[in-house]
């Protein structure tokens, strides 16, 4: 069972919002809890942005709901019409993220048993507003997100899965079930990394957090994700093309050895970024990669037909592309480390 900061903040926001409604004597405090759940965001910037957007769309939703409630009364068809109208307006205003909470506001107001009581409808709107504001304040001041730390941890975890897959892709040592299980987890985590990168890059750009995450480091992080994506592409190409070719054992050894060295190079770069490698050591002390030798060795193997040659070239190209992006990552890390040491 997992209890992350966001889970705890959601629970706290719900409890506080309901408690505040009870203190103020407001009915239907459950709507405040629902609003708090929907308002918790994964970053401080998105929380502030959500606050403004929620105020606009919820006020608009409440106003339209009160208008239809006053002139047409409580009617399921009218409620459905207002729901469709608010979804369209939210999309038009480019505030799609506020749609769930806005619809809760609409339903809370229009499903009022006291359909003719304007004050009752306004009270429900206030309850939802309390839930939204409580969640936003909790998200900002309680356990503020530490995206950089989480990102680095997830980079390492994702790399470990890719390392296992890469080291066994050619030799085919893992069972199919185990391989697919690790591959599924790796792909899922890779997608999450892309989202995490967007989060703290947003905060750096929109909130001016340049001291926390320097621009050069952001570029390094972006390349770290790119390298993992290229590794994933290489794995996909191996799975799709390698075993369709009638390979001899020597060719398999050439690929297997090259993938091993590339993974060691990748691991070395992550260790270097984290400061675990001595300054006077270079990657040549840890890994032995000669892309020209590998290229000529790989091309020296002949295949029976054009289809096999094409499949072979796809794998070769993908391997060299992975290496190219590893070299670029090394340059970016060196530049970054030079900057912080100056």
C-alpha cells in the first residue's frame, strides 16, 4: 500500500474543507469534499493556474445554473442541457481541466430540492468554493512537490528496467512472461517521466524558479528522457526485427557485446551526473565503445534477401542512434558540471 504526499494532501484537504463547512453551519459539506478531491494538482504552478480557471468557470457555471433554475426549475432535461453547455464553454475558454469540478457545481445547484430558493443554491456554490480553496492552499503549503528529486529517482528506476531488458534482448535469456512484465513497467514509467519533466519545467518557466533548477540542468534532464526513449525504440526494433532474421551466433555476440557496452556507458553517465565518478576518470576507463568497429562488424554479415538486410539495417541504425544520444548526454552533463563548479 502506497501513501504518497499527494494522497495525504487530498485526504487532508477533504477533511479540512468539510470541517470548515461544519463550523460555518453550511449544509451539504460533502460537495466541499468532492471539490477538494478534484482541485488537488500535481504542481504549485498548476495549482495557481487552476485557482483562476476554477473561479472563472465555476462562477460561470453557477450563474448559468441559477438562471435556468429560476426560469425553468429543476428538470433533468434542463440539467443535461446546462451540462452540455458548460462543457462546450470550458473547451472554448481552453479550461478543460476545470470541467469535472464545474459540472459538480452545476449538479449541486440544479439538483437542489429547494429549486426556487436562491440562497440555498448560492450556499452550495459557497460550499464548493471552500473545498476548492482549501485544496489549493493545502497543495501549496503542505508538502510542496519536489519534482527534481522524484524525477532523478524515477530516471534511475526506469534505467534499471531498461538495463535488464537491453542485456537480455539478444541472448533471449528471460522468459517471455518476465520480459513482457518488465517491459510493460518500463514503458509505463517512461511515459510518467515525460509528464514529470513537463511539471518542473513549467514551474521553472512560469514561476521563475531558476535557482532551484538551472537552465543547463533542465536541458540535461530533457536529454536523459530522450536517451531512454531511444533505448526503448532500440528494444522495440530488436523485438520486431532481430528474431525474424536467421542470425548466426557471431553476429548475435557482436550485438550483445555492443548493447552491454552502451548500457555501461549509460550507467556511467547517470553516476557522473550524480557526482559518484571521480573528476579525473573518463568513460573510456569504464566502457570500451568503438562505433566504427561495431558498424563495420555488423555490416560484414550477409543476409539472404533484401527483407533481412532491411531488418538488419533498422537495428543497426537504432543502435547507433542510441549511442549518438548518449554522447550528446555526456557533452551536456560535462557542460552542466563545469557551470556549477565555476
